[in-house]
C-alpha cells in the first residue's frame, strides 16, 4: 500500500503562486508514476499534470501548461506542483495520485490517491 498526503494549499490572490507537495509512504515510491488532479465545485475531476517515476517524462493539461511545472524528489518521496500565475478558475481541491503505470495516472485510474488540499484563488 501507498499513502499519499498533500499539503501546500491555501488562499492566494490571482497572479500569485503556491507550491503543492505530495508526500508518499509505504511501497517503494520511486517506482511509481505520480500526478495531480483537481476538482472544482460542481465539476468533474480533471487531470492537471503527471510525471514518470524517473522524472524524465511529464504531461500537462492545456489549461496549466507553462504555469504549473511538476517535479519530484525521490530522495524525499515527494512530488511537487508549482502553481504560478494563478487564476480564479484554478480554484479547486487538488489531489495527488500514484500508480505503477504513467498511463493509468494520466487517465485518472491510479491505484493510490490522497485526500486532497484546497486551493482558492481570489480575483
């Protein structure tokens, strides 16, 4: 089993930045691909970004490309989402996901999920 705990959410003004962290424990973290999803009130959960176990491959939703770089530190068992130039439409609960297969992470079918962290962007 893998446990994922997100942190770093909060309230920020439009144009500001936040960095989300997802700390993993349990099974060997470095063998897992990781990703971030978000769900706004009344909307379906959507893919934000994903990263391979090595960090060499990344994918982004068009809505965040160029603003939300994803990275990981396998020595710390942590994946990050640096959120820059935030917009009110980025307001959502952000979830971390993990799976052995990057494709499953991207599709939202990861085996492991965190509890989420709230990000609110004020205009």
